[in-house]
């Protein structure tokens, strides 16, 4: 079972422009890190693949359901969970609010990217020990 993000972690990770996400591989090792956008919405953090399901990091994270993130001085193992479809409107709004001045924001709210929305859930402390 996952733990909740602390308020400080949400502010640090949610406040950075980009985070480093390294998907866990099927053999338990770590794959190649990728730098991606992250948005906070409520008490959660979300990421998407601008390449849609063709994104390698996305496919690997979805397959294993696990990754390691690093951003804003926070490094955590996380579970990558597909959220309920209804959160996508909130996540779209978060992308537009945070990255609205960037030319790529439209790519992050198109249907192909919306279909790759993942909620990052902190891994439990017991698993990390």
C-alpha cells in the first residue's frame, strides 16, 4: 500500500518545471531516466507522455507499475497508477495552468496524451527498506 505525499513533497515536486522519472524494469532494475512535466492536482501528482502510448518510459512504467522520481530535492520510489477517467479534466486544467505559456501544452491535453495519464503514488516505507 502506498503512503501519502507530504505537503512539503507536493509543493517541491509539484512546483518544479520538470522531474526525472526512471521506470522500474520487469527484472526489478531501473531503466533509462526521462525528464518530463509533472502537475499537482489536489493531493496527487500526475504525469503524461506527450508521445502518447508510444512513449518508451510510459510503456515501461505502465508494465511494471513502478518508477523512481527525482525533483525539487525529493527522491522517491513511486507506483504509477492509471487514475479514473474523470480526473483528466482536472489534470488538463493543471497542465494549462502550470505550462500555459509553453508551446507544448496543447500536446499534453490532446486525447493521445490524456490516455497516458498516470498518478504517482509514493511507495510505502516498508518496501523501500
